[in-house]
């Protein structure tokens, strides 16, 4: 579980909720001077005066003095249960503003347990109590308050549902964790990205429940929604058991680079071996240099020798690239154009790779590998930012090996991803 995401979502929600709650309970404090109509409970006048003063300080963002002012109300004799509820309400929201979540949790848990909680306060109180209790690792309380919130019958709240899924997960109730994570995702407002924490819980629960196929599907959705390199890396790693030809393995390596999925020094070296062995030295050179730039490789020993070899071959390859382009262009069939497209891709010349791949597809020919041609076309288009065209190219890859079709599937997910924040040109 990536708890930092949970914390960030919680803080964002609490601050928004606290602003709303201030308006709600501040009215009760003012009502000490102008009593509200029954049956709304009101605080006693001595407590109301102090809470009114605290409200003004909170509006002025002086939360330290506001806290001290509210604390004075604890010394008022003969307080009523609603007095104590509203004091806790103020102290809880002030604690949120001061980023003192442990105190806020204590206050909101007390409020959630109060027998005099006003009906109008229940949605916000149960909601915030759920989030704070989960953060405090009071998972049983978070589940209890979450169910109390749901029982009010309001519209589904994706954050409350996600929080409950986390609490169930950390109490090893993976079935309920999966259920509430799915409910959180289903509650996502149209046009919004689903709660990432809910997806993380869903994935973790499915793994614990040994639902491997479902977990892969969840991971694929996570990759397309959040474009997290770690998710892409897991998807690529999950394909490592499939038997592959060198070019098919290269397709997966290219996706690892495009998604910035992490790689060890050993993996960078292995990734460079493939293009070097099948005649694309510029791509091998680029991979090795990236490994050096990321600190995963050191320019010594076997790595230094391999890089020197790649650079030497690239010099010769680049010198003959123009003549090879002319030869491929004149060829009646598309085999040479496919190889040219792969070469251009390795140089990062994606527009040229696109043109060569389209020529290969247009010419066809008995020896033209249309699966490879459409793959390199789709990859080039994806890295040019032409997502719709890339998807069309990938959709033209049909009837290939298991490895080819898996590569086609993952590259299609990449081209159709909903965010590009983590994307990078290899």
C-alpha cells in the first residue's frame, strides 16, 4: 500500500470539510444570543460567547488563539452535552487547520459517539471521523463511522468508500476491502479520475484473494488512469514468462523505456543486447547511455566495452542510413522498409519510422512481416503523440504469437492511456 497517497487524499478532504463544518457549527454558537427554533439544540450562553470569539479568530486564520479561547470553555461549569459536542467540534476543526490530526481524530471520534449529535451534523461528522480514524489506524472505528455515514442514505462518497476499503484491508478482511474499493471506483463522478487509493486496495485485495486475472485487469486500469511507471513495470514484468523472439522482447523493452518503468543495471545491459544483436546499434547505444545517466550503469568493464562497440557500429550504421533508405524506398516489397522503420525508431526519428512503416504496409510482399510493421508504426505514432492513429495501427496487429499479441495489448493500453504526465520519449 502506498500510504502517502492515502494521507494526501485525506488532508485535501479534511481541509475542505473543515471549512464547511465551521459554517455549520458556528451558527450554533451565534444562536446563544439569538436562539434557533426547536428542535435544533443550542449551546449555553457562556460557552456560546467563547465559541463566537473563537469563530472570529478562525476566520482571521488565528487558529492558535482560537484554540486557547475554545479551551477556556472547558472550564465553564454546568456544561450541557451539546456544549461539549460543540467544543469538540471547534477543537477538532482547529486541530485540522493546525495539521494536528491525532487531536482532530480524538475530537471527531468523540463527536461521532455523542448521543446528542445534531442530525444536520451527522454527514460531515461521520465522514471526517471515518477518514481520521483510518489515518490513526483505528480501523474498527473507521469502519463503524463509515457505515454510519452510509446509513444516512446520502449519495455514495468515493472517498469514504475508499477509506473503508483501506480499513478492511488493514484488518485482513480482503473480501470487504475488494467490495468497498469497487464501490468507491463506481461512485466516481462522470469525467473524474477514480480514487487511486481505491485501486491500490483493489489490486492488493485481489492479490491476497489469489484472483490473478482480476488483479492484472486492475493493474492495467491503474496504468491507463495514473500512468505510474511502477504499474507499467509490473505489467511488463508479468509478461516475462512468455516465450519471445528477440524483436518481440525489444517491443517490451521499448515500452519499459517509454513508460519510465524502473530498470536495474543488469536490465539496461540486457535491453541493449537485443538491438545490438539484430542490427540496431543506435538503439543499443541510447539504452546504455540512459543506464549511465540514471546511475544504474558505470562506464567500466563489460559495460564500457559494450558501449564502445555500440558507438562504433552506430557510426557505420548512420553513414549508410541514407543509402539504405533509398534502397528500401525503391524496393517493390516492404521487407526493407520494416527494417528501416526499426532503425529510425532506434535513432528516435519517429516521423521517419512512421513513413517507412507505412510504405512497408502499403507494399506488403510475401516476406513482409505486417505484424512487426504495424507494431513499429504504432510505437512511432504513440511517441509522436498521435494516440488515435497509434491505436489504429496496433489494432491491425492480428493473429501473431502470444508474445506479439501481449506486446500489442500493452502498447495499445499505453497509446490509449487517460493521462500522459509520466510519459517520456525513450
